[in-house]
């Protein structure tokens, strides 16, 4: 067992005013930070390395550009010493509401090489939800708007599936086709007043869900996303939607 601390949490204000119990500045971006490797000597540092998560690196453009330019070990903010190992991963918690990780293998390898981390972790994913009988319904939140809100999803759906809504990536990694070939990219989805660019158009897995939910086309507007209610066969049926249902394992 090895102990790696995340770079985004374990830091203290280098100029903290202990006498008055005040931070040097309220803006964290403007503070000089001391990390655990700044405080301890190499032989006494109580960690085995530093975790670098892509989701945290890309939290702001400023941070992402800085680390891409300098790498982990030459970054002027983190100042990770060369003797301290680093391990990097995707940061699956950041895309927990997506049906698939938004990164591909080549993309992650390039990320690890650019940052020059010691170890790069393979792509992973979190499967959340209460484990309802029919699994999870994944929705692109860009389908919602003034006329259609998340609260408009009928109880007949939310009672039997865990609804996961998040903004989907502009383009899915190529490997997604191998696992779910019905997911595809659509250039536009028409709304009442305009075309919504680069929305996701995918299929609903409704073989079992439709029989239990029995959603009528009038219950969910087709302007933004629809759930097919007329799949009578036990096979997965395809319909143009902005959502996908997966069954529990």
C-alpha cells in the first residue's frame, strides 16, 4: 500500500497570519502555497507520491495551460521535487454522470507524456446510482431548457431508473463505438426557435424499460429529447434521442 496525496487539496497558505488567524489573501489563486514536500525534508516526508488528476488539471484553462507548458516537475506553482513520484489518472468522479469516459487511450497517453508524470493510470469509470431495477438513464443536459426542465421527467421513469444528466463531450472517443454502436454524433438538433449545435443524438435502450415505464410520446417533448415507448420487441430498438438507458449489471 502506498500513499499518494492529491495535488489540489493538500496545501497551506505560505504566509498565513497565525497571530490574527487570517489568510494572506482570500483569493486562493493569489496565495503562495506550501505543499507537504515544501514543509518536510525528503527523508521525513510522510507520503509516497503525488496524485495528478486530469479532471482537476483541466478545472481552469489557466492551470491546464500552465502544466502543459511546464510539466509537473518544472511547474512554478506545484514545484514537485524530482525525487517524489507522481501518478496521474482521469479523475472519474468528474464524469460520473456520463455513460462513458470522455477520453480515449491515445489522448490519455499524450496527457501523461505532456505532464511527464511517473505513472499513468488506465482509463476508469464510476457507476453510481441506487441500483434501480432498470439501471440508469443517461441524458445530455443541453437537451433541457426553459420549456423542458429536469423536473419534467415523469415519475414513471425516475421510479425505475437512476437519471444521470451531464453535458456530454463534443465528440466521444472512438472506442465507445465498440461498446455502444448506437451512440453517434449529430450535427444539430432542432428546437422551437433555433438549431442547437453539436447536441448528442443517441439511441435509447428500451427493450425492458419501455414495457415497465410505458412512456407516451406526449409525456416528454420531442423538441429536445424523447423516450421511445413503442419498442415491443425484446431487442434494443433505436430512436433519435438525447439520452440512453443502460440496465444494471
